[in-house]
C-alpha cells in the first residue's frame, strides 16, 4: 500500500443516519455523502459526514438505521459558505461493510502529519487543560488535508513544546461538537465542528527517536489492525 495511504487511517462503526445525497463528480466518477451516527463510550454520539464513491455503492445498499463499518481516510476541503471559506471535514470511505458485531473501539483514527500552525494552549473555567493543534497530512499529487485536533491534560502541555513544521503522529477518535454562533444582536445559530480528539501522540525525531506522551492507559498502537 502506498505510504500516503498509511499516514491517514480511520475506522468507524455505527448507524446510517441519513439518505445518500449526490456530492460531486470527478473524472467521470460520482461521489455521494451521508451522515453516520457513532456511539461514544458515554451515552452521547458523534454524527459524522461520510463521502463514498458510486463504485462502492454497487457492493452494498445503504439504508437508514443500518449498522455498518466504514474504513477510509479523513479528508478536508475548503467550501465557500455565508460569504467566507470554511474548512469542511469528511470521511472518505474506501470500504463499507455491514457491522455484524460491535467492537470495543468503534471510532479510531491514526494520523501522521506536520504541525502547520502554532499550537494554542488554554485552560477552561474549570481548570481543564486543552490545546488546539492543526495538522497537515500529506496526500497524493502534492495535496494535503488540514485537520484540526484537540489534546487534553498532559498531551496539551506537550503541545506547547511543538513548533510549526514538526512531524507528529497521533491516535484518537473523530468527534462532532455543537456550538452556538452569534450572527446578530439577538440571533444565535447552532453549528457543528469536527475535530480529532487525541488519546496518544508522539513526535517523530530525525534520528528515529520518539518523545512519547500517553494520557490514557489504554492507547492505540501504530500497527494495530483497526476493528480487530
């Protein structure tokens, strides 16, 4: 497998939440999108956008409420919305199959990329430490996906040591988060942000040595077969 397919891997288990909608066409190949509901370890869920080629849809008929497994990559693109460019995240499906039995980890992602913006460290009013990190993950044909990630606790403090251009690897999950945006003096609208919540991260050293930070006792391994 091409190395550029190994630096961006995601595995999801969940339910089909919406009907297929035509997204775009490229080189004569049609692509469709739908929403997928993925259960968290808590009672809450993440609603994630999935993009799938019409060629995969010849192998499976997706219906609302159907339990599925999606394997692929997390992609980003810019879209002009409400007078400004927005970074849109979607899961590009490379394989979709029925989910016959749920695993312990229904939402796993691995990214190997480069810090492309100075990390932002902050604390919440309740004293919880958070860091925002924008990661550029290389794709074929000199393209990159720009993926917002968020770290907590020790990992957030570790992010303060990172500089633009540093190569890092992260393991975690893709999450959706609702927030409110004020668009007028008395008008507020609900929006959804997507980001990768980091459970483990490591800095790739030039000499192949790694500085490892692990916040959770149970972490993903780089050579893990997702969904096993």
